């Protein structure tokens, strides 16, 4: 897949492949200021925890590049923009993680000139982007060993290249298994209401010629009961210190069904998604999104007027349902997280 997050230092712009329009239309959304970045995050032009982190890092660069060094309040203005950026979406911890990293380099040199801060942040954001790719490939290498030749692997939402800087977390594990010569078939749950599975997972796997079949979210039980699934691999938006994992709404249901059918359930996450400051899943903030995502399919309303709608975007899978976390440091049991520190 071509890089879907492209920073242009010469024009201080971030070009994002617009994920609202995929797979039918490949169009680039150009961010020229912090409002564009926050819009892109909130409206899910770009989404997926690590991709949100990479975008946020470039957002800081854009804000610094647009700031006016002759203004007496560029420092407070920039600081306020970073605070707003960190609040664009609540569940994926990579957003706050990336903004904090950028802030830390600024905090070390509070008297830095704006131009130098801009250059320093560009180098830092580009490095963060490169590292994301590298980490995903390491996770892929560790996770590939868990999949057997001929397996059908179920995934939920999109935890692929489009959800990261490149390569993917859950789909990175599948890519690495395929690259090592294993035959893997992917079942992509469609993932109502934004359809990340039907649209995005299917799109990027088809591009890589990895066999993929889309299934309705509510077919998961039947498919598992029929013996059609050998493993589940998903990503996560935030893993708490006790190993509970928040991921796209519906993941918890898949995990319960996997347990019922003795199917291993893996969560592929970089350490940037593990939030050691959050004790358990109960403390993870769950984003609620506009009812329009549920009441409408594209422009067509499918529910009666004035009937209320619930649109929680994430749920939490308790650690006890997770067979293992696949990380860049290796495959670990959720309970073993206590041996690591942030
Ligand atoms: O609302 P989204 O599309 O940002 O949610 C994305 C997910 O839930 C992904 O599974 C998660 O971020 C892991 S991405 C590697």
C-alpha cells in the first residue's frame, strides 16, 4: 500500500488518504492548520490508534510552522493548540502519548526559538512515524509464529496499515505470517457503524492479495460454531495496566464467543497503546459518537425519526478473555504486564 500519511515539510502540510471515502474513492485530505488536523481526527478522515498518534505529532509541526515568532503570545497559543489536539478523541491513548512526547522535547528547552522548535518537531514526528512502521514489523514477527499454515483468522475493525503509520498491528501479524510463507485466510467483520472492516480491512488486504472475506458482525457466533475460525487477532486503542483492552465496539462480543469456542484471542498492540497510568478497563474513557452514524447509511436514514440511538464507539475486553498480547517486546500474557513499566 502507498503511504497514507504524507507530511510535506516544504509546504508544512499533512496529506491524508481520506478513510471516509475508501474503498470506492481515493482522495487526499490536506491539513494546513490545527483546525484541519482536529477535524480529520474527529471526523475519522484518519483513525486507528497509532495513526492518530502519528497524525497528532505532525499536527504539532504544522501548528509550530504556522505560529508567528513576532507575536508575544505564540507560546501560549501553541500550548493551547496542543491541549485541544490531545482532546480530539478520548479513547486511543496514542493521541495523548504522541502530544506528550512532543511537549516533552519543548519542555526541555522552554526558551527555544520557534523556527528551531519547528525543525526539531519535524525530525521527531518523522522518527515517530518510522518507528511505528518498525515496531509493527517486530510485532508481526512475534505474532506470525502463533498462526498456522492454512488458518482462517478473524479480525474486527481495521488494525492495518491504514490504522497505523504503516504495515499494521493485527494485520501486521497476518502480513508477516503470509510473508513467511503461510497460507492465511482473513475473515473481516464488517464493524458497524463506520464499517472499518468491510471498507478498510477488505481494501488493504485485497490490495496486498491476501485472501479476505467480509462477514456481518452478527455472524461471528455461527462462524465460530461451524469451526470456520482458528484464531482471532485484533488491535486496541488502549490497554490498561491489568491487561483489559479497549477496542472497537463489538470486540468484547467476539472475545466472549472465542472463549466459548476455545479459539485463541490475540490483541496486537505496541507499547505506546499500553496505559500504565490506567489501572483497569473500567477507567478507560469510552467515546460516544454522533447518532447519525447509526441512524443513517450514507445519506439514507434507516431508523424512524426521534427514536434514540446508542453509539458507543469502543468496548472493553477483560484481560481474562485475552490469550496473549502481541507486542514489539514479544508475546506476553496480559497478567505479565506488571513486569513491565512504561
Ligand atoms: O474508531 P477507530 O476506527 O479509530 O477505531 C480503531 C480501532 O478500534 C482499532 O482496532 C484500533 O485503533 C487498533 S489500530 C492498530
